[in-house]
């Protein structure tokens, strides 16, 4: 029994691998119910008015390592925005976010026939982290005089009427660390009082619950589950909903290992004395 | 005391100017932030007062297991002839947790020099690396071992989060340090680093104010400094009166906030609203 | 040069700190803040040169001395040079344009090497969490048992499968995250924030000099 309390970790790795692989290959349905934090973002964006020129700023503050977890929520929210014909401005605070943001924006725009410059634009990346947020909050053109393609902001339909972050009807930051949600709250929302929603990896989500309760964050998309909930709300299940299958089975396998470990531990204690 | 007197004079002048009806306007002072401003001033005065008082009074600090274990970790590394690896977190020098980590590094480097232990320091930012090099160099000089200082032992590992984790995992597996000391703000790579270190049998001491990473460090490390224990570490190790005084002020600030929370909870529970607090 | 190495940085830290604080409360001073923020961004970008030099020189030394693992250092150099060359010269315009790589070589390298490599590293967490949880989640004490039960409830509540076990699992999971977890988070946040304010004050007034590589100063 003592040996069972100390299984070679490679057996655990194998079990986790199988528990993730099999559900990816075998399809089955799992119901996804939207939580209040996710529904809050959906409701806010749904309430925006394209005719009034409402613009959504999306900050893609994540890199390739967290792409799988955060790309689905970015796409889901973008689909919502384009479906409502809202204008979208993309930006990133990370150099590795540029390629990711461009790909996501162009892929989703193509689904809805959205035109660059008229319906959405991408500002790109500039160094400075939270200081860039401050610059954008004071004067957008002080931070970005042109978009990522070198076109002056005054020449683009989307950005012509925008002066600063305060002119954005909604700001959504999707981040995996630093710079990210906390910086957008401290240096953006607190100073310029725009409506801010956030998306983050599941492990970071508890960090932002205090900001939800204080009203500094409008809503929160936490990890792949949050993305799956948003996909369910917009009625377009995609990668996140599919990802719930391996995630669910993986969680169950880890729980079983924990329970097994405890059973073995108590059995070995009883067998060997205290 | 001269810092305190300067602060009080500056604040008094500023308040006088900004609240004068002829001068004051929303352009010159954001009145919505007045409560924030007054709280900040009050706490600032408290910190400076206690820093001044610290030289005249002995201030005690409770035992922090993780820091007591530093000497044990260094001793073990020296006996085994293996290095100690100090890993900075993922924030730059403008982060308080990085400053706290540098303070811990300074004390650790001094003791490593005294013990004759090989110390390696991994950094994610060039500025943090430069500061760490200066700190370690000065610590080795103070310990009388300037010859033992090797600039290449304090290195820039990688700028990307998971490249940083991959570099350090490789280093841990190849060099098998006897002790891994992780101080600063960490993200998802915390478990990658700590679990890899656990497989090599190293003593692991972590200190972070990253709330979400605490569970991973607690499960994989021998000792964990949680939240502001990291900030207290430098005061604990150096016993510097200024740092101890600052810590005392923080504790009083926390006590004041706790008292306000209790009062506020009582008021809210019984539906009592006070107009000057803007309560609804 | 004690003035450049010590006095000037202390003056800059004091001025920048006070200005940074005051601009938060004085709307009319926002122009100063924007200007300072722009300067900071430029300096920050230049600081990367320090890091690149450190990284490349460290790995070059390993290659030259044929130290253990010098092959990995060679890979580092190769990767850096490849990305640099393609980034500067081949963004679907330069000498590499005849190679039919969509968006240029740098984008190809990014999409086909960096993205999968980063995702692979992140995915290791799933395996490490499983092995760490198995090894350490033991109900040795009543507190550990409570932690264990809470962890199981939250893990089940965060995925759709929890609903199959009980419709209350997601609700209980949400309550655990929103109430006791948030209480602990707030407690730590208050302590950490006060610590941050105290440290910042020490830096502004020149008492804390760790960032200069020095001991703290007598008050």
C-alpha cells in the first residue's frame, strides 16, 4: 500500500494524456450554462448601439502559450460585435500579441464581411505597458498616430471620431498576465471611467473577483469555460464548447487520483501505524 | 525626520492652494478623489513617523519559517557543493514585489559569500538583471569576498514567460541546484518551476504576492512566504530599523482598515447610513 | 561619479514619484503625465538592448568554452539570428520574397515554431498539476480535508460535467469562489497594497535604495 502513495508520476501523466485525447476524438454533448459574470459582458455588448457609432476596444494581451485558452473568447466576443455591426478597435500591449490579434481580427471579420478601416482597425503594439494605457486615455493619437498598417487614424472611418479611451463604449481586455487586466483597471478604468470587461486564464480569474464586486470590472470571462459560456450565449458553439469535453474528463481524472491518493495514504497509515 | 517635515510642509501648502475658493476648481483638484487623497496622506505620515521612531524603539517581528530556512538551504548547498538558484519573478523593477525580491537577494548574497556558496540569479528583465548584479556585487564586497563575485552568474534568462520557464527548468535539471529560491510575482510558470525543482530534491523557498500562485507554491515548496510576508522579508533578514518601522506602519494601517470594515459591516447590517460617507 | 550614480537617480525618483502622485489628483497636470509616459516608453524599448546583449553574450561564452549543454546555446543563437534576419529583411518584401511563405518568413516562424512551442510549455501545466495534486492533496489535518473538499467541488463546478452530479455543484462552486475565496483574496490584497504604498514611499523619499544596488539610507 505504501507504494501506491508514491506512484511514478509518469503513470499520472499517461492517464491525463488519455483523458484529454479520448474526449477530443469522441464527441459527446455537455450542457453549458452561462454564469452571471459572463452574462454581464454579453448584456453590456448587446446593449450597444451601432447606429450611435458605439465602438468597442479589444486589447489582445496574450501570447502563443495561452492562445488555446484565450483565442476562443476573443473570437466569440468579436463575433458578437460584428453581428451587431459595432465598430471594433484592436490593440495589444505585448509584442507577441500582434500576429495573434491580426489573425483573429481578420479571420472573424471575414466571416461577417467586415471591412478593415470601415468596420474595424488594428492599432498594433507600442512599448510602455501601463504607460501606453495612460497615453491612450489622455489622447489616442499620442499613443498611436497611425494604425498597424501606417494609415493615420484620421483617415480611418473607425477612429476618426475617437479622441481617447473615454470615447470607447466598451473596452475588453483579454490577458494572460502582465500587462493585463489589473493595469487596465488601475491606469485606465479608474482614471477615465470607461466600461471595462475582462477575459483571462482560468487560474487568474479569482484575482479579479474583488474588482467585479466593486464595479470596476463589468464582467469576467474566466478561461475556456468562460469562452464556452459566451459561445453558448451568442448561439455559436465553437472551439471552447468542444474543449469542455476534455476539460471535464481531465478534471474528473485528477479528482480520482486525489481520492485514490488519500485512500492509499489512510490505508498505509492504518497498516503501518501512525 | 526631515523627510516627514518636508512632506507635511508640501501637503499643507498644496491643500491651502487647492482649497482656496479663488484658486480651487475641478481643473486643479479632482474632488471625487478627496477621500483617496486624505487616506493616502494619512498613511504616508504614519509610515514616515514610524520610520523615524524605529531608531529609538525596538520593534519585534514574528518568526517567518521560510526565511529561517535560508541559512539551512545555503548550508546544504555548500555541503553538497551545489549551487543555489535564485529566481526573480516576472515583473520589472517598477514592481514592489521585485524590489522586495532584490532586498532578499541582497541578504542572501551576503550569506552566500560568507558560506562560500555558488549563487546563481535568473532574471527576466535587463534592468532587474543590472540591479541584481549591483546588489550581489556589493553584498560580496561587504562580506569580504569580492573575488568570488562572477557577473555571469547573474544572467538574463529570457524575456518570454514560458521561454523563461523552459530555460530555468533546463538549468534546474542539468545543474541540480541544492536550493531554489523563487521571489517575486509569478504567473502560470510557477508550477513548472516549482514542480521541476521538487523532482530534483532541492529545498525550495518561495515568496510571492501573486495570490493565484500561492496554492502551487504551497504544495510544491518547503516554505512559502505569502503576500506581504515577501515585503517583510527584507526587514526580517536585515533587522534594519527603517524597514521594521515601515512594517509597523503597515500593520497599523491594516488594523485601521479592519476596524473600518467591522464598523461598516455593523452599519450595513442594521441599515444605518451616514450621509458624509456617501452610503446608500 | 557619485552624483550620476546616486544623487541624480534619487532626484529623478523623487520628482517622478511626486509628479506621478499629484497628476492623479490634479486633472490640469495630465499633460505632464502624458509627456512623461511617452519618455518612459522610449527608454523602456532601449532597455531591451541590455537584455539581448546579456543573453547572447552568455550563450556565446558557453559555445566558445564548449560548456555542458553548449548545443542549446547554439540553437539559441540560430533562433535569434533567423528571426532577426527574417524580421528585418523579409516581411514579404526583401531577398526572401521568392520563397513562397505566406506573410513572410517571420510570420511563418512565429506561427509554426513559436506558437506551438509556447502552447506546449503551457500544456505541461496540466500534467504537473495532476502530479502535484496527487502527491500533496492529502487530508492529513481537518483544515487540509476542508481544502480538499473545496478543491473537488470547485473543479467539478467549473466544468459542465458537475451539473450531471448535482445541479447545486456549480452554485456551490461559485459561492466558494465568490465568498470565502474572495475574503481571503481581499485580505491579502489589502496587506499587499499597504506594503506597496509603504515601499513606494520609501523609494520616493530615498530611504529604499535597492534599485540602485545600495543599502537603505538613515532617516
